[in-house]
C-alpha cells in the first residue's frame, strides 16, 4: 500500500533537486518539488505579473495556504498515492509541516532527511549557478537575493527540522562529497526507514 514517503530538507544549493531525482529513480517515488511546480510556465499561481511571481523573484516565501493547496492537490493524485514521494522544498514552515501531517493522516512520512552543506559552500554554488546560466538564470540566484534566501532559509528550516526531530523522524546526512557518495548515504537512511516502517 503506497510507496515510501520521503522529505528532503536542506539549504538552497545543497543538492536536494539532484538527490531527489536519484531517489525517484532508485525507489520509484514521485519527485514533488514546489520550486519546480511554481516555476512551471503553466502554473497559474505564478502567472506573469502576479504577486506570487514577484515574491519568488525576490527570494521570498509564498503564503502557506497557497503552497499547502498546491502540494495537497499533488499528493492526492494517483501516481503519488501509488508510488510514494520525495518532497523537495516543502515543508518550509511549521504551519506547512502541520498541514502535511494532516494531509497524510493517519500515516505520515517515513523519514525527513536534512542534507547538510555549510552556508559558505552553498553560497558559492548558487553564485556559480547564476553565472553559468547567464541571462537565462533564475532571478533568485542573484548575489544579493542569495544571501537573503540563505539567512531566511536557516531560520525557518531550523524550526521545520526541529518539528521532525521531535517526532523522531529527522536524520541529518552529510551533503559534502561527490553526488554518488551523497546518494549512497541517502540510500542507507531510506532503506533503514523503509525497513522499520
Ligand atoms: P526552491 O526552488 O525550492 O528554492 O523554491 C523557489 C521559490 O519558490 C522559493 O524561494 C519561494 O519563493 C517559492 N517556494 C517554494 N517552495 C515553497 C514553500 N514550501 N513555501 C513557500 N514558498 C515556496
């Protein structure tokens, strides 16, 4: 009944997207990325000129109710229900974590993994991502926005990590090293979580 239910936490630039993609291949789970959903040109939430679009470009969080409705809709779809999921970019606030628990009740997530990469390393990666992408890059990877996103992220996600920690669901994984090394660490954690669920 249903596949693994995984949450990936970690700073922007910590490699969540890359690793979520790999977990999706390895375990057959659906990669649910709120950032990707919101950046989708078809997204009605972030249509050109909308307040949501402006918030994203400025590196600010969208309102909880908007993002909760988006994720709630996705998690209810048949592929996610059948195959399970790896959530990337959600929950970002305690209100979102509470909402996720409600959405999944009476079950819950198998494990929340925090991909740990030091702030100075992700800062350098994000600035690199911006210059590699040139004019086509994400506006929220701009230097001044990156610093703001990181500070805000650390304050908010500390509370979310704490939320999972208090429920015995948080595992912190070293996000430094090659992509393969990090994937191997994640696999060990996910295998253990699945075995004990
Ligand atoms: P990300 O790609 O996960 O860094 O998300 C890009 C941007 O989308 C964020 O800076 C926010 O503006 C918005 N966003 C993504 N996920 C959330 C969320 N869970 N809550 C609020 N805003 C979000």
